[in-house]
C-alpha cells in the first residue's frame, strides 16, 4: 500500500533542463505522498487523543483566599490535586467570591488571591496541565448560583454544619451569603460537568448538597448536570488543630497556634510544634483516644511517608520532646522547596496564568450556561 508510486531515481545526467518537467512531476508526487502520509498519521493521533480524553474524568476543586493555607488544606486537598492532573482534566479555582462571606480588607484580599495562586503552583499544580483561575473572572458562577438558589430548599442550607459553625463564629455578620454559600459552591462544581471533587472531610457535606441540587434541577428540567462525587484521601481528610485536636485545623482559627502555614518560617514552625497540645502520658503511640499525638503522628506520616508503626518504633523509649523536635525539623525540610518556589513566582507571571485560566474556564462555563438558559426557558 505504501509503494503505490514507483519513483525512479534520477541519474546525474538527467539533471538537465530537458528533464525538468519530469523531475518536477516526480518531486510533486514525492511531496504529495509524504503530505498524505503525514495527514493520515495526524488524524489517527487526533482520534486516539480524543478517545483517551473521553475516558478522562473532569476534576474540579477550589480553595478560598481567606487566610494562610495550612498543612490541612495542603494534605487534605492541594497535594491530592497535583497528583490527579496527569490522568484527568483538572480545573482548580481560587474562589474569591466565597471569601466575601466573611469581612475582608480589599488590599489584603487581593494579596491573598495572588498568594493562593502561588501556593497552587509551588505545590506542583501545573498551569499547562490544569486550569487555574479566579472565580470572579468567570461571571457564570454567580449567575448559575442564583438559578440554583431557586431550586434549593432553605432547610437544606440551614442544616449545613459549616453554616452553623460560621454563624456562631461570626455572630456580628451572619449574612445571606453564609447561608447560600453551598449554592455557589454547587454552581462552581456542576458548571464544568465535574465528576469528582477532591476535598477534605469538612467539604463533603457541601459536595453532597451540590449533588442533591443537581439532582433536583435534573428532575425539574430534565438531564442537564452530571452528579458530582467527593474524592477523599482518608488519612489526610481531617487534620486537626494543633491547639485543639478535637477541632479541624482552620485558616480562620483565632489562634495562629492552631495551624502550620505553608509559608511559616522555620522558627515559627518550631515554636508552634513545641506549643502543640499533647495527651496524657509520653508514649509515641497511635490510638484514637489520644487525639493530639494521633494528629501529630498523622502529620509526621504525611511529611515523611513513614508508616505509623515505623514511627512508633523509631520513637520507642523516647518522649514527646524528641518526637516534636524531629517533627518540626522534618516539616521545615518538607516546606523548604515549596517556600522557595512560592517566593520565586512574580505577580506578572500570575497575571498571565489568570488570563489564560479565565479564558479556558469561561469557554466551558459560558457554553454550559447557554444550555441551562435554553433548558429553563430564558
Ligand atoms: N483541617 C483540614 N484537614 C484536611 N483538609 C482540610 N481542608 C480545610 N481544612 C482542612 C480542605 O482544604 C480545601 C480548601 O479549603 P477552603 O479554602 O475551602 O476552606 P475550608 O474548607 O473552610 O477550610 P479552612 O482552612 O477552615 O478555611 P476557613 O477558615 O476559611 O473556613 C478544602 O477541600 C477543604 O476540605
């Protein structure tokens, strides 16, 4: 099949003007054949890429620029996102509209948005593989949130744990956004035909509500949305506060001794780990009735990759002091390359990433919203 054209070789003498037309035809044949072969290979490759892309899942997740990103956010979410980006189509948002549910200083908020993007990239999220964008750059989120508000029963929103916790925490500012937050989060997710949402345990209830809302919409208007599922990394899904191991580590904790921020200095890390609450006794042993040491051992495991049993035997006969000193040193070493990358990323680099991310996200979101408009009769 490949030798359809028998192309005679030209001898030296044949390279004369007399042979020019024949030579030109042969060259044209050769060229067309190569072009034909190139195009066939390209089409086959394109079909293969499309087939493999159709098996890829769409992954969506996001974080709020509400404070210092800590080890809980990192191991519960961001670290897992980076691992998913080779085999899936990943979209990672900086959900700045969500952060407005609590009071903000505009200058600080702007800085936190850029710093969050820095954290994503320093943690291994590659803007060439994944879409990184700011939620407020894609207005479709806010519009779909309004539409979803109109299919979501208030009772569903009122029973959300985060709404109850945050209303108690911000008594002076219990705004409507705090209550309808899950509708905006549902919009973030289902706007992109998301299949999986890798999150920490505290966000599972919201992802389940997003699924319920999508189901309600589909029942009312016909199949429009894919029903998303949360994706958890069991061991790191709930990192507890260092000052209170019965509550999760949180960006908006009142005490900075609650968390280790990814950008904390070595001195701060050492101080925070030294001050971390411990249980009665002094044995380095993982048991659920000793939540403080269990939490610190989980962090040690995530940082070093050592199994809990190995950690136990490594510190056999030693006390909390030795364990804490080693843990602090290991966290410092672990965060060093992340901090170096974080400090090297310039704002103008991020502006380009935001621009390209917004374009890519908007492209998907606007098509989906158009479809939704048609479905609901707008
Ligand atoms: N302690 C945690 N352990 C494991 N995962 C956690 N996440 C949050 N805290 C822990 C996960 O981090 C991702 C981004 O979180 P977010 O920005 O959506 O905020 P959040 O869930 O409300 O967490 P924070 O840190 O407590 O922030 P604030 O104080 O602003 O509310 C999510 O996937 C989350 O599950």
